[in-house]
C-alpha cells in the first residue's frame, strides 16, 4: 500500500478482506456494494467529513444496505427503527451535510441504499434510530447492548477519519492518512498491562464472595473481564472529555510517590482513599455472583423466585453505579497532569506531574504484533510531552504502565520489560463485553 492512504484505498482494502473477516465464526455476513459504489460511498463520506456546520466539523454515521424493507440487528431478529423518506435523496456531500446535523453519531445513522444494478447510483433512503446502548458498551460504560445493524457502516469521527464496521465489528480505519486493519478478537493491544491487571484482580478477590454453583472458569473469566473493562471505562472517560490526558496504573508496591524517591508530583492528591471505585467494583461483582447462583438454581429447579428478580434489578443498578464512577474519574484527567491509579483501584490523585529530571531514558520500541514480539525502534521525539514523559517514567519504574490519550482520541499504551520500554499505539479501548457478551449471558 502507498505511504499515504485515501478513501479509495480504504474501499479497496475493505473489499479485499470483507468475506474473510471473522473467518471461522458462523454468522450472516452483510452484503457489500460493488467496488465502484463502495469507493463512491467512502469518498463522499470523507469529503462531507471535511465540511463544517456553524464552525464545527461534521460527525456522522452511515448505514449502507442493499434495497430492503427491514434491517435486522447484527446477530438478532430484532429490527432497527427505520425512518424512510417518501422519496429517496441523492447521495452527495450536500445532502450528507444537511442530514448530519440531524443524526447524533452515537445514536443514529444516515441510511444509504444500493442496488445490485451497476447503473443505479447510491441513494439516501432515510434515517435510522440506533439507540445509545451500543456506544455505551463500546466505551465500557455498559455490559449489555443492542447490536448495530447487520450491514456495512461507516463512521466519520472527525475530519479525515473513517471507521468501517461489518455489523458490530470494526473492520478497518483510516486515520491521519493511514489505514489500519482491525481484529474483532484479542489483538494483544493490552498485553503490556496484563501483569498489572492480574495483580489488581487478585488483590480485590479477597473482598468478593465467589458463587457456590457456577463453574470456576466462568466466574473467574467474568471477574477478569470486569476488571479490564473498569480500566478501559476510565480511559474512555478521558477520551470522551476531548482534552486528552494520561492514566498511570501502578502496582500496589510501586514507590511512585515515596519521599525517598519522588518521581512525580501529584497536585491534587486525595487526603485519604475514598474507595468509591473499589467499592463499586466489589459491589457489582458480589451482586453478579449472587445473580449467577440464582440463574443456576433456576436452571436446575425451573422455578423463579422474587429474590431472583430483585437480584437482576440490583445487578443493573450496581453496573450503572460502577460506570458512573469510572466516567467521573476519567474526567479528572482533564486537569493538567496525569491521573494516578493503583491496581487495587485506589485513586491516588490527579494533576500528576512527572519530574523528568529525576528519571532516566531508555530505548523505546513500538510493537506491531505483541504476541509475536514484532518490534521496531520508536522515535519518541516525534510525539508530544505526554508520550515522552510516560516513556521515561516507565524506563525508571517497571511496575507500572501508562495509557496516553491524545486530543484527537488516539490511545497509546506504554510499559517496560527487562529494561526496555515498549509502546503500542492506536490501541483499541472498546469495552470487552461488546465482543464477549455471548460468553457472559448472565449480565444481559
């Protein structure tokens, strides 16, 4: 592929991988327009994304389907709420500009329709109400959601940025002139943080009452996913603020703010740990395990109980409270400086300044494939102060990692291993339950 990519290149890549994407997973693959129509779809969406309305860039979602009277949710029989026009509108930049302001990018889509006839152009059929549950699950704020339409979707997040979906799964992105082919399954983006995630899960295990009837493997996996999701929800909270920021996740024994070795200065250090985040996490897990036992008993006895119904309502409320606390904490990173969190979910403080004169430098490598160890030297000087400070901090202390969120929304993970610093740029911070919801049916 060329050094700089355009919408036509994105269309070509999507056509190439569409039928092999999620190979081995059985599901209904939505139809794709012809290569020529797909190129038109991408180019017009890209150009419309460069337009502005009252000084603000346009952000919108396109749902492209073959001519049909109904649109199903991906993997479900449920039908998307459709608002068709009495007469189709032409698909062009002007129409997209007019309609984009009527459709919230997170809850609605512009419905574009194509015909198998190569001579018939793309048309705008109407609008779609997608609801807000999917985007909340994507940001790790919700553990259950309505799937996106079973169709090709193109999300225009910002000028020059396109994200292509096959139903609920991201296929490819075009950002800053570069195409990235995505994987809906585990990509190893968070591999550098796994040791800290495991430590956090173990530290909190003593406060959680395990289920009596559920299989250990199932509830242990759920606890792991919930812990990861909690961290991602905070990172996405930083991302949603639009200011950028950083989250330092430190091991419980990390001497980050000790008097003997002061490497950071926490401007807004909490006088004592209010334990809100930890309490919300533990509360949610305990109620979830109680509900899990209730489901197992119901499956064996075939009799629901009033207590079981109450447990489901309590579970939903506990998850909501956990998500709200994560969003609140994420907003703290909008202050100048990093947010400091320990693996036991203790919020140390925010507005954290990394004291560069007290930490050392080390070689930095970018990992393209963490599982295979594919790496290349990384030029830290090409990035901003947040990235450079995080790299030097990780070079000094091995028992922490840093999530750096750029103002454009991109997220990088930085950590160290055996004296070397690693960075994974453009990591996916999608809530883990968006992809694993079928594996954890107790929540939905």
